[in-house]
C-alpha cells in the first residue's frame, strides 16, 4: 500500500495546489492521512482515495476527531496531531499511547519536522509541514512500514 502523509498546511494554497496536481497526475495512493492544522484545506484536494484527518491545535472550529486508529493491511496506525501528547517535548508519550492502542505506527504533526523514530516498538512518523512543501509517502507491505520523505 502507498499512503500519502500530510500535515500542517496552515492555509498554504500554493503547496496545497501542488499536492492536488500531484494526486491528479500520479494517483496510485491507497489513502491520504492528514495530521492536522489544515484549516479545512484538505477537502479542496478532491482525492480519489480515502482521506483520514485529525484536528490540530490551530483547527479551532474543526469537527475532526483528535485522533484516529486505522488499519492498513497488518499494520495498525494511530493518527494524531500530537499537541495533546506533547510531541514538542519528546515522543515517548505518543509512542506509549499508540502502543497501548495496539498500533505499530503513529503519524503526527505539530513540530513541522520530517522524521521517523522507533520508540517502544512504535514507528513515530512526522510527514513534515506542507506549509514548507514537505510531505511523506508511507509504504505498508507484509506487515512492515517504510517511509520516503519529499520536498515540493
């Protein structure tokens, strides 16, 4: 499976339209996960795949949930913005929260840094900030995860 990971667009229309064009020309994504702070932007992408979104600390009027527990093949994944789990102070709380829910991966945003860390057996993945042109592709295959980081 190929899953597009986005976070923290903060209303950057230029980068959002670049992702929309990429989705229209490349396609081939099984899902799109958005880890918050999108100010309602994600609905404008018209993605041809399932879209999962959570509320970030700047999404004041969003009706999105604070987190979602998702299953892709044999990998359970937690999607959260991360502000409620203190990701700017470290990832242990996020990893332990995801692990308690049975997740082997956690996708989060908030700190605007593309990174992957393995903590307590949980792959903690930040796709970076779309407002800076960063996005990530998550590959799930045979119960394993692999990420590729990209810059527009």
